């Protein structure tokens, strides 16, 4: 059935008909009245003209035709296969791949005409159109069901096959995620067994990420056991392959979780690699989970940041909270009225709204001690104070407030800003400052300019400079605490706001380095994880450059060497090494710049342990729950063929017919336009035949 719609009332059709008849009648009225004329021919011409004009009038009414088409969609059968490495932790591991391959062939041969098929592999994320290899180092089972729900929301999903051992270490409970896919049976197949094994494993190693030279730091080793009553083992800690300390542990059987505490001493500066190892016990199921690596960065000292302020303010809390997350930073606070001039070991001062009579005294102490400063100027900072700080600003401010949003300067190059932070900055709420004239020394480096609407102003919001004694930064405006809230609102974390604060403060605290060449390797690398090495090179003016060619040589524990060359990415270098076998690797990076060779050396460790190695038994209870909630059945790997018969007997897996409305405009019909052209052409031809122009 076809329905006709128009933006113009159909009452206008009567007027179009009348006008078409009148115009054609007046055109041929004289010819029809003439006694010598062929009246039938002119009446025919009149009818042609009236019909042509009427059809043109229909076009002007913009008629739309709606008709209903019916589409039959086959049921979609989705296979969701757990591709994590824990699938190979059990006795039936050798049969998983062949069993699933054979089952895939059987079900497609049986239902190839009735179903559409899709297959997805599941690890940390979804993988499409790939083959099973069981190399994923993480299991996020809930993500698979969330993906299906979002991607196939309005589709006819006949059934889902979920094959897994039921263990996951990322994401939420898959039972909750799967229950959101309503009216769809989820057939679960359990791999492995649920029997407790004789086993011990290092569940976790808790230690400081940062320690200080010649200081002690604690290490806590958490051990989980199964069926080891009365047995004992030794926990050994190695540093760069050398034994550091050990402790004997006796498993009493009262608990399945044991804590072993150590105290280590930081004897060398730099990143120190440690290995914790459990000595094997008789008949132990798996030895892979007896080893775990961790590293600690040993620093010579901690950076100290001092906050100075006249009154509490949420901006101070926002910055202080982020800096306190960094173990390399010690934070102190002080009212300016309580400040007595002591700046021993202070690496950075954050001075919020300098406005008191004591400001000259504080500024003098800062200059004497050559301390970098981040000045936070707000609506309460007076003209006199700003003009005396020697920070490149001269202002003539009024008592009115000004509201400006930030915009990232295109010329800023002091340090790298991530793409995520660059994209977030324009959405930051405006900062509040005094309205008035601002003169700025353009010799300084501007990171953020002020923006009013779509107009970028010449006045800076955040910039950096150097005076006779140290580096300084200036944040012109208050309300940065709203930036932290906006980051959380958009991203559910404060990572990007933290990046901004960390990079601003680190730039001010770090003294100018004479080291032109830096190589950064990952702190922690797990088995089956791609290794990415980065490098930076600075010219004589200490600006990042990518002119030198950097070679990278690394060798494994057997002495086998590999040679690669870094690729350029933006202002730095990257080198993907791919998936390296577990072990220790020594590396050397080298380049030549201005006829001088630069060399860096180091080491990194690829751990042979992944979170998946901690699973020694399957969680079939979870898989049975998923099947039960969705009105389906649970199967073991051995009886998976029974699933074919169960699917065939189900009445709720069927094709669905959908109504699909189709809309067409009258002007879209080519035959209608041809008809109008034909009528006008026919009229013109007949007129020529009877001698009319």
C-alpha cells in the first residue's frame, strides 16, 4: 500500500486543475472558434497543454510517496571465544583448538542456510577476523557481551556461543553484562576443570615505585597456596641476577594466603630490576607462577615543593593533591604570614596570589636562594604587586573581573603535550582575572593564551620565562580547580589534568640538563606484550631535534644480538621491537652528532609471567550462571557436539520479518519527467504540423 504526503495542502490540487484548464483554454480559444480550423486538433492540443501544466503543478507540490517493504533477516549466531593464555593451563588444553575448529565446521554445515555467523576472539578487547592463538595476557569477559549488545542492538541475534574457562582479571562480572542481552540464549562451553591443584603462586608483590639512595624500602610478597599443608618453601629475591635475600615459609594449612615481608636497601641510583622466586615443591602443578618481577627507581633525593598563600583556595588543593600522588615529590604548605625565609632543599615554590605587605621579603628570599617559582595570579593580585615581580607583565587592572578560556599556543615547544591533553584544553572552563590593560614581554614562552569566545587574545594565560636567578612560570587567572572537575566529567579520571600539573612543575624544577641523548624503555614488560622503546635528542639550544640517526642494538641472555634503527615520530623517536621472548635484554643506543658519538646503555626484562598464569582451575560456576539466566545450557568441551542438537530443537531461533518504510519524491521518478517532456514535445510537433509557431 502506498501513501502520499506533501508539505502543501491537497486543496491546492483543485486550483492547479482550474489554472491548467483556463491557461490551455485561453491559449487555443481563438483557434477553436475559427470556422475554418480543425476543432478536433486544437481541442487535442488544449488537452495536451492542460495535462502538461497539471503535471508540472504536481511537481511543485513536492509530493512524497511512502511504501512498506518487508525484509527477512536470518538469525545471527555469534561465537565469542576466550583467547587468553589461561585457556592452555589445563589438561584439555591440547584439544581446545581442534575441538572448536571441528565444531565450527559442523554447525556451519548444519545451519548454513538458516543462520548468519559471526566469530569474535576475546582478550583485553575484541578481535575480529583472526585465528585462535591463546596469547592474550588479559581476560575482559564482560567486554565481549557489552560489545555484542552495542553492535547488534536491533539485530536478530538467534544465539551466542561463549567458550571460556570462566576466569577474568579485567572488567566487571560477565554475568551482569550478559544478562543485559535479553531474549537471546547464551550457550556456554567450559574449558578446563574445577579441581584444586597442588600449587603455590606469587599472587602479588607490593613495593615502592620510588626509593632513595642508601635508604631502606619495604617489599611485601603475597603467596597463595593449594593443598600444601605442612610443606615449606623458600622465597628468594634477586637484583639484576644476584641473590639479595631470602626467607623460609612453612605452610601451616590454616590459611591459603601468606604474607612475607622484606626490607631492601637502595644501593645504586637508577632503575633497579628485582625478581621474586618461590622454590618449587614436589608435585607442583605449575612453576610459571612461582616467579614475579618488579622494579624500583632509586633517586638521589626527592624534589620539595613549597606552597605559599595568604588564604586557603581550591586551586591550591587541586594542585597539591595531584603533586602528592608523585612519590618523587615532597609537598609543604605555609601561609605567607608564617613564612620566616627558610628555603633549604626547596626545589619549587608555588606562590598563590601574592598580595600581602610581606611579598617583597619573600621575593628577596627567592632571589637569594635562586628558587624557581610558579606564580598564580588571581583577581585579588594588585597592579603594584604584579609590576614588581619581574615576570614580564605590566598591568593596569580595574576592579572588574574578566573570564577567559584557555587555548594552546601553536609555538609552544618547551615540553611535549599529549594529544589527549591538547584536545581537552579548549573545553576547560574559563579562569577569573582582573579586567584591564596587560602588556606582555614576547620573549617568554607561552603555553596557553586567553580566549574569549572564538577570539584568541594576545594576552597569555600560562607562560614560562627566565630571569637572572631561575626559571619561573605564571598562571594568569584563578579557577584551575574547575579544570580538574572537567577532566573527570569528560574522561572519568584526572589523568590529563595530572599530566598538565606534572609537566609544568617538572619543567620548573629540572635544572637545564647537559645530557642531549635520552632512551626510555618500558618499566614492566609481560610475556606476549609488544615492546616499544622511545628516544629523545636535544640540540645545543636544548631543543628537541630528529636530525641524528639513532641505532639500537640489543642482545638476549644467550648473547644473540639484534640491530635496529629508530623511526621519527613528531619531535622524538620510536622503535617497536614486537613480541620478545621472556628474559633479560641488554641494549646500547648510539648516534653521531656534530662529529661526536653519543652512546646510551641499559637493560630491560620481559617477564615470563602474566596474570593468566595465576589461574589453575576453571570457573564453571560462572559459565553455568550465564547460561541459566539466558535460558540456555552449559556444556563441557567433551560434549560440545550435543549443542548442535539442542539448537535444532529450539523454536525461538527463527528468522524475523521487518517492515521497512521507503520514501520517494515525485521528482525522483525519471518516467514522470520523461512524460512531461513527451507531452510538451508532442504538443510542439502537432502545432508545427497545423502551422502554429
